[in-house]
C-alpha cells in the first residue's frame, strides 16, 4: 500500500497496524471467553448438565484464556510505553497471545462437546392431555388438543374415539 493510502500516523510506524489488530483480536477472545463462561455456568445452574470433568475443564480453559488475554494487553501497553515501539512480536508478548488462543480453542471444543451432550439428552416436551378410555379388554388413548370436540362410539365388541377440532 502506498504511504499516502495508509491511515494517519502509520506511515512512520508499520508495526502499529499489526499491534492494533492484535489488541482487537485479544479483546474479542476475552469477550468470547466471558460468554463461554456464562454459557457453561448457565447449563450448570439450570441443571442441564452435571458438574463433571468436561464442564470444569471448559471453565478452567476459558478462565486461563481470559487471564492470558489481560496479561497480553497489559504487556502490550507496557511495551509500547516503555520502548516507544509497536513491535509486539517479542517472545513474552507473543507467548501470552499463543496461550490465550490455545486455551480459548480448547475451551470452545470442550463446550461444544457439552452442548451436544445437552442437546442429545433433552427431548422436546410435546405432550398434550390424553383421553384414556378402558372398556373390558379394549383401551383407547387419544391426545386432546385445545378447542376439540370428542366423539365416542361404543359398538358391541369394541369402541372408537375420535377427536376433531371445533369449527
């Protein structure tokens, strides 16, 4: 990109853009980690999942990702102020960023596993009131919908039940 097309203040410092992008990505991972913590805690408090190893590890890795992210942001600010340099690819700063990314990825995989377990154990509650009629050895079970009309036909050797919506 020609120098005239660069945003103001970056023509003299090409590392500034990458530092700002790195800071934004770290802030996004912090927000997603906090959302992941809330997601797992919500499942646990709602009783959808038990407090097992996978949810606890998910919480732990989200928390570690958040800690690494905050330390990364603090290190970047300190590095820029101390050295007047936007080159954030020094060893310690880069290590914190990698730890944040890896912890977030592991936590996201664990929480995805938890979400699929919750999804597979929960059945939709589509139950309706049921009319049950027993006559001798004959039994009839029929779901009852709201605003329905019921007709019962008793024949010498059986019975029928029909439920029709009201007009």
